[in-house]
């Protein structure tokens, strides 16, 4: 059976690629719904505080990148935990990856359906987005990492679109008050959970450590990516507050997209269509990366030590497509079930971001004492 080089490594990447990858993995579907959930201006400080916690987590992850086990990949995990434990963890991880993939894929498809192709069936949109992501993933881990540069450059410029919302007559300073909370509600706790889950992503990048150079500056690259994410979230949240005000912010399903629709240009009639199309590059990168991790996890859980095959990867993609169609029909189309699914992913995303680095660091210290 013919193989293809999904997981081949011809050379090690510099740490700058970690900046591109991590900053895009931290700015996915949650970015588009975050203002609706946060609402209150004092959540600006919560974003900064959680960003500081994220920085501590990234310091722990950087210690993994600098360890001798990181360069060994799968064998390094086997040395730390044992083959049986690694296979069990890989099996459990399949559900977590599939859940994260489904929320971001179905979320982006809903945006495309609502703002552009509202007459097209969502199942076709799922097929096309997944097909593009599969194509990117089929080029292998190395090319997917390189593709993160394109994803970064195609989306980071969008910040300039929101500068007009900081100027009169749109902006009113009183929309940023109160900056100190007078009470802490259940919605505030949900916002805190969302922010924590939004900063996750590095716990998936650490499984790609064999493709990166062992560099003492890894923590610096992580810090730059985390700093970019903090700035983007704060910048976009403040812009949405200035445009809607705290009282009306929760009324919009996708406030950032609707804000872009408000903008006018002599060259383009609908800027939002360009923005959503550019997000396809962003989301296809993240989904493609998750597909690679999913397929790799399936092989590890099944104890398959052979080279990856096109048939095996295609079978994995088909299973994902069928799962997405089922989840869209049974869960995503119903608003209450969609909310529960997003909340579940928020809990799991925040938990894995906190626990995975802690467990790895504890395993490294235990191994160092033996």
C-alpha cells in the first residue's frame, strides 16, 4: 500500500513559526462570539489577567520543548509514561480533538451560511471547508506549519478595519464604564471560562515539538504570540463595546462580523465577505492541523507503527465529515444544544490547557529524579 509523508521531518523549524501557529490557534471561533458573552467593560481586565496566567502555562510548555524527550516525539512520551498509558491517553485525546474541531468548523460554517451563502445547505459548506482543510493536512505536518505564516498574514491586518470604531462619532468613553465590577454574576464566570478556553492551543502545539529546534528562546516566541493574542482580544472587545455599548452587545450573535458590515468602501461593496473569506484560510489551517493530530492519535491508539497511508487518512476524514453532519443536525441547529456544546468545549479547552502542561512538567521532574 502506497504511503505518503504526512509526518516526515526533513528539517527543524525556527521558533518564529511558533508565533504564527500559536497566535492563530488562540484566535478562532471564540474570538467571534467573545464580545457577546463578555459584555461588561471590566472583562477587559479579566482578559489581561487570564493572559498573564496563559503566560505562566506557556513557560511550562517551553520547558517541554527544551527537554530531550520533546525531540523524540512519540518515543519520548513512551519513555515518560509507558506505551500502554500513551495509547490510552491518545484514545481519550481523540474525543477532545474531535470536539474542538467540531465547534470551530460548525461555528465557521454557520457564519458563512448566515452572511454569505444563506441559500446553500450547511452540509455542503461543511464538505467544502473540510475538503480544503484535508488538502492542507494531506501536504504533511511540515507544510501545514509553513501554512501558518499565510494564515497569520491573511488575518492580522483585519485589526486595522476596527480602528474607525475608536473615533467619534462612534466612540463614547462612557461605554467603557464600569471598569471595576460591582457584582460578579454567573455570566461573568462563563466569560472567564471562555477567555481561558480562548487562550488554549499551545497544548496541541507541544505534540509537534519534534518539528522544531531545541531553542532556549522558545519561551520568548511563546511570549510574543501570547502578547499578540492579548492585544487582539482587548482591542477587538473594546471596539465592540464602543460600537454597541454594554447594553446592546449581547443582542448580536456575531458582533465583530456585523461591525465590519457597517463599514463602507469605495472599492468593495461588502467588506464582510472579504473578511469571512480570509477567515477560511485561518480556519482551514487550524482544522487541518487538528486533522493531522486526530489521524496521528488514531494510529497511536490502535498501535499502528506502519507508515501513514492515503487510504487511512481519507477514511479518517470521511469519519470526521459524517460526524460533523450528524452533530450539525442533532446539536448545532438547536440553539440550546449548541450553547451546551460550546460550554462543554470551553470547560474541556480550559481544563486541558491547564492540566496537560502540569502533567508533562511533573513527568519530566519525576523522570529527572529516577
